[in-house]
């Protein structure tokens, strides 16, 4: 159940949030909101794979 919810969230993240790796964003130059989005995407992806 938990894994399925995170897989759905991961799919939504892919559609809603921009891909910073394609834009070659430098993490040291990222704004706080960009860091929050990266952290959120990382957390959701980690939990969807477990």
C-alpha cells in the first residue's frame, strides 16, 4: 500500500516538477526552493523503490 502511494507520487513528480539534471543545475547555485524540490523528489523516489 505504502509503496503504491509513493509510486503514484513519483509519477506526479515527473510530470509536475522540472528536471534539474537535464538543465545541468549546479547545486551550489540552486535556490532554496529548488533544493526543497530536489529533496522532495529524492525522498519520494527512495521510498517508491523500497
